[in-house]
C-alpha cells in the first residue's frame, strides 16, 4: 500500500476519481499476498500491483466500471476461470480482490 500513496495523493490533487483494488484472499499458489494493492484512476492509469501483471488489465476494466457505478465488489480470478486464464493467471491458485471507489 505504501508504494501507491504518492500517486493517490497526486490524483486526488488533480481531482481524479480513483478506485482501489486489494487482494483479500489467496487460495493455493498466488502471485501476490493478501494486502497487495493497486489504485486505478478514471483515465486508466495504475499504481501498484495485485498480481505482478497477470490480471492487471482485467482489474483496470473492473475498476473503471466501479468508478462509473459507484458500487463495491469482490472479483475472483483463478486457473479454472476461463477469463482469468485468458488474462494470464496460470499460477494454479485463486485470488480474490475487493475493489472500491475512494471517497474523499
């Protein structure tokens, strides 16, 4: 989380909408541990990582949707999930992310 604070502060000063994605659970082998975080602004810029690159594109899409709707949600990616496999989660585990808009 600490590594993304500077970007969040900059985006906040620029009045950008921001969504925060956090790993909340890993089952089996996962690319990042719970607590790993990624921020996404309304322009699709990112700070941090929740998977070391293997599902970040899909997370950006989810985050942008959340910025449109204002809803919070948990998303899951796993090896047996066709979408997750398509975006590259091949480590054999399952990761659960909580994504929410940041409200100031």
